[in-house]
């Protein structure tokens, strides 16, 4: 039984080395229900790896991940698949299924993993597409969609599974600038609606406005963490702010 | 076991001479196929409807028939009917070349079509005639793009050249068959022949890969074909 | 020149007989060649290292050696080690082994062309490995492998004529016999050619229709 005091997602002492090189070093993180945690940091910091370790797309060498108090046993396939059904993931490169139209992309997991009937899955999928504003494009294939539309379909696909937590791995990094806004709008609505999310991003305005906590990572470890106000107030002198201002110089965003 | 190796050893010079004939056949057919295939491709892309239709017909005919049937049809049939007394070697080169032209024309056609439209437009804007533009702008690029597919054609032609033995051309296959029917050591002999074809294939592909690298145009990696 | 007695009395019956033999060669060879090619191609992508290596060697060998040499080895060579095959089974075996090598190449290319990210996305949604293969990999791989494998069947129609070389008398063989007997090579082989042209054209048309049926917008060549 979970109460509001227990974090909905708990990551404890996660470590992983890929190709002999340590990528994550003893990372621990707690996420409370309804929180939006934003991971920021330079490339190679391990943000993407951390997200993929949480849902075990990459198997950690050490450490545990617990959802609603229950630890995941990575070695029991059934446990793993059940866990993944409850954790949604959004990828930088969208990763829509090329051979299915938008509606089928959203409904396929409902049918093949959850076992819903075709009609029920279709209805649910249409509702999710409606939610992200793409119900009119349900019959289009990924190749016919813009980047922003693809990512919104990907979000609908993840939402259809009723996840308890959503992991977003730089969802707007692969998008042309003018398409970033439509995706951020959807993510903002999700946050306002109370979805628990862990998101890696370079979108500093967004993070500052909506994150409950910013987690700054570098070289596989968490260096700083705190609310946007704490870390990014003028004169705070934090590593986060330093990184952020360098980003600003590059992309001329206000930070 | 040793006597089998001796058989191969004795027969090797004789069979290796056949590889000269094989290579000559392949080169001759490739060349004929090239000389016919390029104009056919240009005609199909830039020509008028009757020309496109004729080329299409030729391609359909020569790609639709088995090589063996073409060899019989021409060597025992049409060439005799026309009173042409061609050697088996010449006839093989001609038939294989004509068939290859059909395939090569499609390779080059694909490459030409893969080039952006702008190339020809720019050439015309400079005042070049279409002929000059095709010769000095389109073809050099299209031919370079075709090298991978053309390498494939080389390897196919090499294998088809083995069929020339039914006409009596004294290439690898014919000679292996000759020795085998006298010594009854079919297995080791044909495996040797197979190894020989394999080596010639690899050598040729290596040469073509070298050619591809030497004529590489920067920015064209993975372009088109 | 055109002698109806010859054409209808002697040639066409022989050619039709040969055509039936050809079809009896082509159909099993194409089917088994495709099946075996899928198995080898899949093994070359998903199998353990030794399977991949063995598959690569098999494919390189059977694609690098002329089919006619392979047939000679099977029919004339195997008796040297005590394996005696009749012409027909020998021909089918040769066609299957060669065709499977080419098919494995197309299947392998198709499997490799599926972008890894989609597999990750499927896993993230909770798909098991088996379900990922069945519902995400296979539908895409089939579409990508279709042109190559389809063309391989068309090649098989033409190269079935090589059965003649190992004394399996199919369409080409019957033609040779009739032509040699009557000295009417041009006529006979024009007809033989016409038979093959018809088969090849029909097969190409069917392949084209199948490709169209399965086509998906934007799902063309493998993107690099």
C-alpha cells in the first residue's frame, strides 16, 4: 500500500559500465507522485543511460529500481515486461513503428501486450490521439508526419498504456525549432495533469517554469539537485547555472 | 587421397589455361554490354517514345530468356541461319554481351535517374547542348554511381560464362568437364573449378572496389543506388 | 518454314512435357529455397557468432561459384563419395542451396534495415522479445525482402534451364532434343524462349502486384 510519503519511483545506487567505461556511478534518485524532475547536463553525462536503466532497456550492473515500493527483478522476464507496461518512455528519435499508421502505432501495444479487443483498443487510441491533437491524422504513416507530429504520436502511444511514470529522453532535441513548441505544450499539459515525469532536456525555459526539481549530472554522477529557484537564481553560483549560461551563449535563450 | 591431389595437379595447367578464356569471355561480354548499355540507358531516359519502346522491348526479351536458351538460339539457330561461322568463343561473347547490355542499361538508367534534375538544368543554363551536357555532366556522375551495381553484374557474368561450355568454348568449365570424363574424379575437379571461379570473382571485385575508391566524389556516400 | 505437322505434332507436345517438368522443378525449389533462405538469413542476424560465421561462409560460397558447377558437383561429384542422386532430386537440391544463399542475403539486409530504435520502443511498451519479432520485425522485414526474394524466384525460372546440363530433361532439354533431331534450332528455340518469356513476364507481373499490395507510404528502400 503506498501513501503519499513513499516516492512512486525510487532509484538506488544505480551503476553501469558500457564497453568497459563507467557511464553511471552510484546514482540515486527519488521521484514523488506528480513530480516533474528534469535532468540536465553536458553530453555524455549519462542522462539517457540513466533513463534507459530505469526501465531496464539497459541492464544496470548494480543498484535497484522500485516502482510504488516494489523492486524490479530484472531477471524475471514477466516481472520486467509488467514493469515496463507501467513506465512510459519517449525517445529523442521518436521510434514510431514504420509499418503502422498513427492509430495502429498507438493501439498495437494495447492489443498485443494488454490483450484488449481491436474495437476497444481503437477507441482508446483515438482518444489519446485526440488528447495530443492529432485525431485527424490517425490514418497517416510515420513517413507522412512531421517531427513534431511523430513525437506527439509517440506520447499518445506511451499514454495509452496508463503509465505511472513517464521517462522522456530529450524529446525535442531532434526537432526543428518551430516544431518544439507543439511537443512542449503536450508535455506541459501532462505535467499540469499530475503525470509523474523524469525528463532529460536542454530546454531551460521549460525546466525552469515547470520542473519541481532540477538534477544536474556530469560524467555519470549527480552533481547538484534542487528546485529551479535554488539552482538558477541570479548569483546562486551553482554548477547548474554555469552550465546553463554556457548553453545560453550558444542558443541565445534567457536563463 | 593423394592420387586425387595428383589428378588435380596434373590437370591444373590445362584448366588454368581455360581461365584465360573465361576472363576473356567475361571482359568481352562486359565491354559489349557496356557499349550497348550506355546508349540504351541514355535513349530510355532522354529519348522519344518509339525509342523508349524499342529499348524496353530489347530489355524485356534479353532479360526474360535463360542464358542457355539464348546461347542455343543464337549459336545453333540464328547465326547458322544467317550463315555466320562464328567460333564458339565469339558467339558466347556476343550472346552474353547482348544479354548483359539489357541488365547494364537498367543499371545506368537507374543511376541517371538518381541524379538531381538540377544537374542538367545547370548545364543547359550554361549554354551546353543536351548531348554535351549528357556526355560531360550526367554520364560521368551516373557511371561512378553505377560501380557497385556494375560489380554485381561482373560477378553474374562470370558465373554465366561457365554456360559457354555447352557451345564448346574451351573455358574453365569445358576443360574441367573434359578431364573429369576421362579420369572420373569429378568431385575434386569440379571443386577445384569452383574454387577457381571464386578466386576470380574476389579478385575482380577487389579491382572494382579499388576503382570505386579512386573515382569517389566527396559527398556522394550512399547516394542513390 | 512453318510446318504445322512439325510444330503441333512433334514440337509442342515435347515442349509442353518439358514445361511440366520445369514447373515441377521450379515450384519446390522456389519454396524450399525461400524457406531455407529465411532460416539462414535470420540466423546470420540473430544467431550466435558461430552460426553467423557459418551462414556467411555458406552464402559466400554458393553465391561465388557458378550454379552449373554446383550442379555438376552434386550430380557427377557426389557419386565419388558414394552419394548417388537421380537428375531431378539433384537439380532441386542444387537450386535450393543456391537460391537459399541469395534469399538469405535479402532477408539479412531486410532485418538489418529495421532501425534499432523501434525495437527499443517496443520493449519500452512491454513487448516480449517474441512479440517484438512477430509484430514489429516480421511485417517490416517481409516488405523489405520482397523485391529481392521475388526477383530470386524469377531468376530460378530462368536458371531451371540448367537442369538440362545434368540430364534432367525439362523445357530446354526437350527443346534441344527436338531441335537436334529436326535441325530446326531457330524455330524450336524461339518457341522455347517464348515459353520462358511468358513465365517470367507472368511472375514479374504477380510480384509487382504483391509489392503494390504490401506497400506503405514512405516505406521504400532501407534508409541509411
